[in-house]
């Protein structure tokens, strides 16, 4: 990588802007990686971000497959006024705390109550049929 200040500044900005939680990444690891990207962004003298902006960026980067319902609930709560934006998304650490303690409901889908039985003859050992010919006996002397 280049050592030119403008190139480093741009790379840090791109890394920060593209920071998203991976599908198999834990919330802790994502938080640490986000904080490292934020530090690199700030160290390169990029424009200052407010704590609220960083919190929203962290919130937006949460894995969609795991946190889609959480993100929807928070956004609906903000729209309805039941969630105070200044408290819920005040900082990255606050978003992390809320996401870590969010209780996800899991619906259990049960299939029908029918039971199926299968029988096979695969375990049955058949005996060889007896042949019509009796084994030859040697004459006694």
C-alpha cells in the first residue's frame, strides 16, 4: 500500500464506510473491527464524525440475517416515538449494548401429527433351498 497521506486517508475512509458485520462474525468481533476502522479513519485526519453518526453507522452495519427484526423494531420505535433516538443510538457502545441484550424470538413450526412406519425385508435372511440331490455317501467297507 502507498505511504502517501492522501491515499492512506482515502483507504481509511473506505474501510470505515464499508465496515459491515460478516455472516459468521460475532457481535464482539464486529464491534472491535468497527472501533479499529473508526480509529484509523480519525487518525488519518478525515472529517470528524459525531458519536450519533458513528452509532448509526454501526447500527446499519449489523448483519441483516441476524439483526433484521431488531433493526426494524428500533426504526419503527423511533418513528412511533417509543424509542428515544438520543438515548438508544447515542453512541456505538450503546448500540452494541442494546443489540447484545436484544432477545430474539424464534417460532417453532411443527409439522403434522401423522406417523409413518416403514417395513422392509432387507434384514430378513433367507435360507438356501434344499436341493433334491442328497449328498453322495461313500460306500462302507
